[in-house]
C-alpha cells in the first residue's frame, strides 16, 4: 500500500530484494515530485541499506514500512519493522564484507538513529538529510495593463505531414455530444 500527502509518503512492503529496488525507485520518484533532486542519491542509498538490514536481520518476518517526510527543510526517512532488536553501528574500519550499512547511512546523512516502538514490538531506524534552499532568481517587476482586450485571439493551426507519422492514432467521439 502506498499513501502520500503533499510532503509525506508511506510504503508498506516485505523487505525482499525485488521489493527493495521498487521502494528505492518510489523514493526517488517522490523526491523528484517534491523537487528534491539533490537528495535522491543519498536518500535512495540510505533506504536501500536500512531495508537490506530488515531483509537480513528482522525476525519474525520481513514486513516493514518506509516513511519519508519533508518538513522545515529536512527530509526524514524512517524504516519500521517488527523486530525489537536495535541495530548496532560497527566500526567502518573493519575488513568484514558486511555489517557496515549503518556506518554508510551515518556517512551520507546529517543525523540518524533507532528507537523501539512505544506502542508495540518493533523498532524504527531513521536518517535525515537537510535540503539546500532552492536558488532564488532575480526579482522582476511585472506590469499588468488595465486596458481591456479589444480583439480575439487568432486561431493556431498546425500542419502535420501524414506520411511522417508512424503508428496509428484512433480517436473516438460520441455523436451529438457537446461541451459540459
């Protein structure tokens, strides 16, 4: 299930490898929609690491929810699962090939954390990213004339070479219908 409002989005899923890729794409698309493109790579990487941890470690099941929220210039990404065990941050200097996901999340985010769910079993692991303010263009004065328009707009016609079109176009218009 996906639900979202203007600056809030929640995705519920099974943390399986194919689903992790889908959520990564959903997060990226949502950030594009919110015009937060500079945050996409770090947010997608962070959510991938957190969901991979759910896939690898969560017990008894892999059901989880990803929540992204943009408020007051800060993007927060949270992953909720039913496993009450809190994650442990390992030193990034270790030579192990796994277990460094939280260190990576810490490196790409401004803040991160984990806490138990107060209303039941499980936990939430989150990270946040600060959005840079959007560049402001030069302010221009707009003058609006109070005079009424005295002529109608001219119709615009577009010539199309029918031979250049590839593929067919089918248009169906019910007879006897008009506007409204």
